[in-house]
C-alpha cells in the first residue's frame, strides 16, 4: 500500500462525492439554464451546492460564483478588481501561488504597479509593511491565506482591517485553508476569496470565487448568462455537486480532521528530530495549517530524496507540486531567507484525514537511511 503525504497538491476524492457526481452525470445531465424539468433539476443541484459552499464559508449564497478552480477564481479576482477600479496599484506578498503571481505580472505589463511585501524567516507578512505599501491608488490587497508549500498562515483579519481603513478591498487565496481550518470569510474580512474542490476531497476542475465586494466584479469569462452573467459557460454540474458535497463533509468533519492530522504531523516532526540529524522546520510552527510540515534536510537534494521515497511507496513533494518537475529552488523558501541549497534540500509533507500513525511510523523508519544515502551521494 502506498503512503500519500501530498494532500496540498491534491486529495483523494471521497466515495460519497464520486457517487453524487456519478448520479448527476447519469440522471442530472440537464442544462441548468433550461426551463423544462430536466433543466430545473440540474439548476436545483447547482443551487444546493452553492448553499453548501456558502455555509462552509459563512457567506450569502449570492456571493458564491462557480469557476473551473482556484486559478480561474484568482484570475477573476485580480483582473476584475483592477477593471472595476480607478486604482492602478496592487499590494501582494512574495510568497503567492503562481495563479496570483502570473496574472499580476500580466497586469504589470499593462501598466499596473505591484508592490510585493516580503515575509520574515517564518514566512509571515508583516501587516505594518502592508499598511506602509498602501497608496491612494491601491485597488486591491491580495494575499495567500495559507501557503501551499509551508502551510504558513497570514493574519488575514489584521490585513483586512488595514486595507479597509484605506477603503481597499482584500482578496484571499484561501485554497489551502478551506477544509483544513474554519474559514469564515466575514470574520477574516475578505471581500474576495478563492477556493477549489480538489484540495478538500472533491473533484479537479471545479472551484469558486466568493465576491462580497460592491457592486461586485465584472465577468472574467464572458459568453453567457450563467452565474447571473458573472461567469459564462454551461455549468459543470457534476463538478459543482461534488464541490458542494465536499464542502458539506468538510464542515461536519473539520474539527476531527484538524485534530487527527495535526497529531500525525507532530508525530512526524518529533520523529524526524529524534531520528534524522540536521533537520530544520521551514516556516512558523504556530501559524500553520494542521496538516503541513516543510522540512529542510541539510545537505540532501530534495528531488533525489523525493524519488527515493517514491520508490519506497511514499508520495511527498519538493517545492510546489503544481509546478514540480523543475529543479528551481522554491521561490517561497528563498523569500523566507533560505539559501538555494537549503531550499533544494527541503521537502513538504502534507497529511490528510486518511493517513494513520502506522504510515507515519513507516516513513520515520525509512527516512534516516534514505537521507543518509542521499547526503552521501551529493558529497
Ligand atoms: C494556494 C493555491 N492557490 C491556487 C491553486 C490553484 O488551484 P486549481 O488547481 O484549482 O486551479 C492552488 C493549487 O495548487 C493552490 O495551492
């Protein structure tokens, strides 16, 4: 049996979700925009899912737009906020996911100015630095709530307070936090918030943007009346049903999941410290997702260690899986002040509710010898 410790890349789809999606594909295939019975049934399924997403995030149903995932939600938020504002300036951080960073680079090429506020050695943004970066023409503050590589959490409520004091909306890429921690968009002060189903045991290719801004963002994907003209294209009904159910399950199980994975994550970290010399944790141990542990194995090549673990049946990640295959050191770890060598020697372990203590112990039994071998090879 393989041991999957890469839940920040993606998660297994829950059986209940597969079943609900299959039933939708078989029987609920109507077009939600059609006014006949088949259409009405599909529409009802989409709206039920919207309610489930809204309930998990503590927002009104009308604030939720379905998208093809968090990448589209982030693009919609950034391009939309700029299109709907006279401001030509955005404040963000140096540890954003490419789905925020790349659209911002595209906007920069069109004359928008972007201030990227740095992080400290623990991966956290200093809210005072965000306050100092705000300008009269700032259209948006966009920050990753929980980092995909380190799991480090930002102080969203504080950032919202600072941004709102200057009349600037806050966008949170909450993709990694949803389903792992309570994410209450209102309490966090998020005007815009992105998420995706496949990080919380739902399907790939379905996500959402929460838009609490007034008057609301313009459409990014144009071409139809769907989603109240905010996002054109026939809805991915089965995916949306899967997303909704994944959110409902997450809401019910959130506390138990967090307790389970944080105990395993702590077991892993204690074991690594006890059995593997020269390991160092990357990122805050306090302000962090319950499931994520990013570790530097000093003097080891992370990609080689990853392959060695894979051969032993253990899946982990070096850097971000969304763009793995590259041996570039992690930009997130570099932004935290790590050297390229330290960044290349780092692995991300991201746990899920399906992992067990026996699996963690198996990984702890494997790692000392594997790390020693990989360290030996680079000498
Ligand atoms: C923080 C973060 N934002 C956005 C995304 C993109 O999500 P999606 O795969 O749904 O486009 C990911 C996924 O890797 C992520 O970790």
